[in-house]
């Protein structure tokens, strides 16, 4: 399933944003704080809408811990619990919608020290006051696939588990929708998470005998690469033609291990979705052309849809140059520059493939 | 760090290519219109693919005056005009009712914008900028020689080797006999080899003045 259209409402800083004519490989650009990461996060939540744990995870990706339910307000536009985030995605065969709502207790005893009139909270959120935030009971993921509706819930409890990024996350109790099973794969990666568990992830690829595609793609960067294998202690080795012993892949050149991690992520998302934030981070510009060659190849072979955020003109130009020489039967790339209009409303300005090719050739600013 | 193309003026003039860029840069200076940013679209077939890149630039909402100039080429002017109008329609921008008639309207941010389209050579017939330039020097004695030379060449060459664009051939020939040779129409304009005071340029000068001045 490839998304063709995404509509985001009241999610983080985005009051409203429609992204249309989405392709298989989608680049997101825009100034700092324009909402690129929020767009990626919203698509991630939509893809995994049956799992409200993701609402916590996306904050951990940003290095942010959610301590109590009030912190769920980070998801809501203007931190206002009355503005429910809503994300809709359409593919050729499916429409899915996720509405994120605060859960309030069915009855509330108003603390005596708070003056003024208060109504007991019901299932629908009431206006955002400190009082209601204080009594928030969790977060609901109300989601629809076609005409069927489901609900999953997440509640935070005090605790001290620490995730892979070393962030104290609190404990999340998740109540899944019992009659829904998600069969759509999606993953989110950024400079902090990209290398997480790479050794184990490659091991899984090797066990599934799926490494051939990755090796082929990596040969775009190192034509003499024969194979990759794993050593003890987390070392990943490369077998190179004419070199008698295996060498750690880290010493092979600019960013090859990061490219390997991206390719593994694509493979893991087979027939699904991969969201990559700041793809250029840690990569020398000379690695960008081979990176895109490898990404195109892997994404097309693995049937993965990509949304990739970048600040780098060199990264955009590299993707465009690779596409220029690609024998594409139909356009599979596009770029959306996330921007705000004069009134401050978000918009996604699209560069279709032919415009991107012409724009890069003429050195138009596309970031 | 190299700066990519950005919108720096609220007055934009989109033209077909580098020659047109240099030509209109010269004629705008000649008639005293300043602060117009020229955009080299890169060819008559590129308006459709390059205009979105221009439209998407951060500065586009601040553009107040937008002109398009392209050649009619081998079709009547209306075909080229319609082609540009369809691009404007796609981006919900005001469409002029007719060639060389500016329209005042609003862009998608609700800001005022004036848009006008000129199709070379005369907003009616087939042809191109080269035809106007040649007309501007057609009364010079040397122009007879240029015509004779090109016609002589054409009568001598086998049909398969003949130039398919006599206007371009004459422009090159005319420029080649100038004291300081110019190798293109645009460079010729910069060197003052076209007579901007000739009547044939009145329409295009009026177009620029009404749009920008």
C-alpha cells in the first residue's frame, strides 16, 4: 500500500496540511521548524495507528521523555487538548484515519482549591484548562480503515525504564484494539536511531537470506564487495575481492555503515513504509550519489514507500541526478517543500520529477 | 557558498532562454525600467516544467508583477498564449483575457498580482524574437547583403542541408559582419546592434511599460 494523499490536522504545530500526488519516494524539504519532522511523525502514527505506544516513541526519537499525561499535549496543536490531532491517508485501495483524543475519567471530583464552575468530563474532551489536563487519564487512538472503526488506548504510569537512547520514558500501558490486526509495516529512523541494534538487524537479514539485495546495492559504492558477515562484539565485516581477510565495514569509506543501515531499514520495511529524518546527517556529499542509487534500487525491489526529510541541497541534487539517468517507466520521485503561507498556514509545495530535474539543472532553490 | 536562484524582486519577467534574457535586460535598460528580475526558463517547452519551480520559491507570494514572453514559433500566437494560461490556471493565478492585456488579480495568498503575456513577434503571427530584431535593422544597407548572402547559400545547398530557420541564419549573418562580432542575438542586444528605437519594438516596449512602469 502506497499513500497517495495525506491530510494532517491539529498535529503539533500543524493546524492543517494536505499533501497530494504522493509518489513512492518523497523528499520533504523546508526551513528549520517548518514541520518536516512532524509530517514524518504523523505519517508514522497513521501507518501504525493501532499502536498508541508510537505516540510515546516519537517523543523518544526526539530525545524527549513523556513523564505524565499532560505531556501528551505535545501532540496537540497549540498544546490544546480540545484540538484533536487527526491524520488521514489514502492509497489506491484504502482510506485510513486516525483521530487522537485525550481520555478523561468518567467522573471527576473537582479539587477544592480550584475555584470557578466545572462540568464533569465526558468521553468528549472539554476545553483545555489546567484542571482537565490534571485529570487526563490517557490517550485514545480512534482509527478507521474503510468503514470499520476501532479504538486503542495508551496510559502512562510512573516508572523508570530507560530506552535505547538512554531516555527515561515512564511506563506505557497499551490497550490494543482486540479485533484489529495491523499488517502494514512502517518504521521511522533518524540520526539518533539509525544505528540502533544494527548488528542484530543485519543478523536477522542474514538469517532470512535476504542480504543479496543489500550487497548488490552496496556494490554501487564498493564494486569489490563480495559479502558482509558478523563478528562477535558487534563488528560488521566486509568481504572484499583481492583482500585476504575480512575487514570491518567501518573503515571502508565515507558513511558506508550509515548507508548499510538505511538499506537494512528499507529491507525491513518490505511492502511497507520507511520514514527517514535528516538522511544527509553524517554523510559526505561524495557518498550521496551512490546512496541514492542504492536507495532507488532497494526501494523499488522491496516495494517500499519512502518519506525522506533533508536540509541538504546536495542531497536533493544527488537524488535528482541519479533519477535523471534512471530508466523509470513512470515517475516515482517527488519533492514537497513544507512552507507556511503569509497567514502562517502550512502548505506542501510540490516539485514533480520533471520540475525537479529542470529546477536543479537551473539551480533553483528547492529547500 | 554558491547562492541558488531566488526571487529578489516583486517584478518578474519569464523569458525563453539566455538570448532572450540578455535581449530583455538590454531593452529594459534602454527604456529605463529598473528592478525587473529576469528568469531564463530554458526553452519554449520548459514553461510547463519550470514555472512550478518558480512558483514554489519562497519569494513568489511577494511577486506583484509577472510577465511572460515567448515565441509563437511555427504556430499562431494564440497557441503559445493558451499554453501559458493553462499553467496559470493550474496554479490558480489570474489569467489574462487576451494576449498583451494585463490582468490584475490576487495570488493564492490573497496578495495583488498583475500578469501579462506577450507572444513574439507580434502577438498574432508565427515567428520569434529574431524576426523583430531583423526588422529593426532591415533598412540598413548591409541588410540587403545579409539577405542576398543567405539566399545565395540556400540556393546552393542541397535541400537536406538547408537551415530550417532562416531568421536565425540571418541574425547570425548580420551579427557576424559587425565590427565587434557578437555570437548571439542577446549579446548583439548588449552591444547595441539592434535598433531599439525602431517602430517594430513599440509593442513590446509598451507591454513592458504597462506591466512594470
